[in-house]
């Protein structure tokens, strides 16, 4: 049921990665967002400026928070220009201020996003120049106002971007490995895996430490943007510094203890060095333990442990080597992680087959532009019977495989599509 907007409320759109829409919707709901609607790679919702501050500071899976201000239809360039010109930009933008326009265009009418953004800029600048004999300066360097220009066919939405640089730039990363996972994806995987923070956490191929740092921030309830300084909304006319300070202080007071271990390991000394630098920079050195070891040589922490890892995708390795590596990962899961749940994210679907274990869930997510599968492997302890019983007791939605006593394997029933459906919108 949708509720009426109060005078200080407005509609917002939080952008995210494909596959993380449900997680982001839940994060926003927990912050008090109303009339939440899941879209493709985004979630729209109602709220006030306080919620806008909170969404920017706290959502682990948002890329940016937009405030749509103007929607219209345009069937050609002239209509785009004329409509943009009509809006009262002088209320928002100082004629001696700075501005940038970020286009997202998916249209058979407007085929060049840069051109559409130039037309929009011309209309805004022409209007302001006519009124004040001066026009704002276009810049991408810390502008006063960032406009998001979204065109889908002939539907144009112009939004204020309250965030600026993508929220995956958490500001804890000082060094990068060869293929770091996006911070938003890392945080999303931890939530997709349903980690209750009542167990240890382990990444045996931790690279630069992104998954470990996101896990630690979640475990200790450290706000997602605790280390970040810049948010575009701090330049908005209605920005309230006392309110923003209060939101941050209240959230920071919620940082709590965590009684379990967070461990990472990697075969590469260079990767461990980089991970340590990032962990130190995030002041998490007392909370995360690192080991330089190959996956097959490293034991996980003792006790209940959630394992999430992101093996190499194969672009930089020989095919045989990558298949061997994934086979080794499967053997290690089976031999070393009995009684635990391990999740693996990869875009290398050929190599994935070499893990040799049946995942009990597979979720499609994107890491930047790469389509990936995030697979869950449950390693049971004890007899086959115990395995079967465990399996029988699962949520029917998760019971995607049938247990075969002879092969001691879970098998995929014929014709079952394991790819979960995600809500599509008309974006
Ligand atoms: C895709 S990267 C992980 C990136 C990481 N998630 C990050 O955000 O930086 C894969 C990592 O697996 C490591 N690796 C490759 N073979 C390994 C093995 N046999 N045992 C442990 N780590 C291995 C590589 O050194 C690399 O750091």
C-alpha cells in the first residue's frame, strides 16, 4: 500500500548492480524508506533529506542516490532542448557556479549520449545566460551540481545526483591487486549469503582484501561510508550540516563488537601485502588476520565459518591451469571445510564445472560489467544419510538438487532453470 508524500518528502532512486536489488531494497526499508519499488539495477522509494543522508552513508549496496526533479517526453533534439529550457534552473544552479551532466541513454531517438547531454547543457546554460548574462561552468572536478540525465526511448528524467563519485569508492583502498572485486558487489555477496554475523568469516583467495574488509565493516556495524569525505549533496542549498553531523554521529555510535574471527589468505605475497595496506588504512588490522598460503594449505578458523571467495577468472591463466585450480578449490572445499558453507563468485563458467561439487544455490550477479555466478556449496559432515536428511530439511526453494546415493552427489533435475528471476522494470 502506498502512502502519501509529506511536504518535506520526495521520491528517490538508489542505483545498484544487477542481482543486488532485493538486498538494497531491504537496506532502504531498514532505514525507513517508504513506497519501495524494485527496478532493474535500482530501487525507488520515498523519504526526506534525512533519509537521503542515511542512504548515502549507510547503504552498502547502493552506487548512488538520485533525486528526480523533472520528467518529460522528447521525440527529437528540439523537444529535448525546449523542455529542458523551460525548467526553472535558476532555483538550483548559480549562474557563476559549476555543473556536470552524467548521461545514461538507452534510446533509438537519442543514439549518442554525449550529444544528448550537450543539448541539455546548452538549454540550461542558454536559460541562465539570458537571465543573468552569465552561464555556469561545466566541470567534472567537484562541481556544485551533478545532474543525471536518464533517457529511455522518448522518456527523459533529470535527477540531482546526491552522491557524486560512486559509493563503491569507500576510501579505504590505498592499493589494488590485479582483479579486485567491486566493494558494492563484495558487500552484496555477504548479504546474499545471508551471513548472520554469528560465525567466523574466511576468504582463502583474498587478493587485495575487499571481501574481508566489507565483511569486517558489516560485522562491526561500521557505516559503509565511514572513511569517505565527499558527498555531492553537501553543496546543495538545502544541505544542513548539523543534521548531517547528527546522522553520522548516531550511526557511528552503533559500531559494535564482533566475537568471531575474520581470516584471509592468498598464495601471492604481493596480494597479502596489498590487503594488509588496505586493512591497516581501514584501521581493521586487529580484526582481520592474514596468511600467505595456497588454498589447499590453509586451514579455515576453527568453529562455524562462512567462506566467501573470488578465485581468478581465467583471463590471465592458461586454460589447463585454471581448470586445475578450480578442481583444487572443489577438493579443498570438500576436504577442509566439512560442516561449513562456502560460496564462490566467478565469471568463468567453464572453469566452474571443474569444482566438481553441486552448488545448492546459484545466483546471477554482475561484477562491474562481468556476468558472474555466485554459487553456494554446503559441505556436510557425517554419513550419506545425514547428508540426505539435511538436504530434505532445506527450504523447498533452495532444494534445487536431488541427492543420488550411488554417486554421492546432488544432481540437477532435468529442465530446472536455476537462474533466479529478478524483477524487470521498463527502464
Ligand atoms: C580475483 S583475485 C581476488 C580479488 C579479491 N577479491 C580482491 O578484491 O582483491 C584471485 C586471487 O586468488 C589468488 N590465488 C590464485 N591461486 C591461488 C591458490 N592456489 N591459493 C590461494 N590463492 C590463490 C590470486 O593470488 C588472487 O589474489
